[in-house]
C-alpha cells in the first residue's frame, strides 16, 4: 500500500509539474516541429531518463538540503548561472540566419542525447522532488527504503514522460498552424529563460 501511495503521488506530481511551459517541454515541442514526431519522442525519453536520476538524488538528499541553507543557496546560484547561459544561447540562435529553408527530418540518437543534455541543464526538478519527498515523509508518514527510492524516481520519470508525450501529440495535431512558433521559438525560449532567472533571483533574495 505504501509503494502504491509513493507511485501515485509522485507520478501525479511529476505529471503536473511539467505542464507549465518550461525548458524541457518547449524544447521537445520545438524538436517535434523541426525534426518530426519520432525525434520528439526520443528527446522526451532522454529527458525523462535524466529526471529518474534527478528524482533519485532529490529523495536521497531532501533532509540535508532543507537543513542546510548554504547548500540551498549555492544550488540556486548554480541554477542562475545555467539559465543565463541558456538565455544567451537561445538569443544568439534566434538572431542567427538560417542557411537552409527546409530542415531535413532525421531520426537517430541525436535527439535522445539532446533530451539528456537539456534535462540535465534544467535543475529545477531536483528542488521540486526534494519538496515532494519531504511532504510524503512528513504528511503521509512514509519511510523511504532503497526500494521506495527507486519507485519514487521511476514514478517521477514516467509522470514526466507522460506529460511530454501529451505535448508531442498536441504539437503534431496543430502542425501546419505553428509557423509563428517555428519562426520565433528561440525568442520564446530566451524570454522563458529570462523569466526563470528573475524567479530564481527572487527566491534567492527571500532566503
């Protein structure tokens, strides 16, 4: 029964947590538009694999992070630095002239590893799952064993993949009506990074 609770709560938390537009889901949507559905799925799978390890790390260090303000502060500062680099990258990509009008849709492992890279740069799932793990421990009196840790991480990965797959289905259904998004997707991603930078700085100043 405890294992089922961990699975349900973590799966739903991961599923809901990826719904708002963010670095990973918008990158998956962008890949679908540029390279097709299969590449989008491969990228989503790679991103979800990283979430598995992020959630596993989060549940292992939840008590330590919340009891050590210095670690939490350094964690957020690292996140700000990564977001600034991503902001610059997308801004430069948006201003770069495309040498090819038609982008060839290729399948392969490149999108899978791109998903791993993008998800690895996105550190926000770690504090999010730290919070979920802490709530499960405190509110539901769940004692995490190594087996429970793995269930927690697997549920987080599956919940993330589910939402990303819904994004893929939605993007493919409206394909042909997304020229504006295709044209300005890098600007959108840069703006998103800027918003996340501001939010992270605000969280850091309120610590």
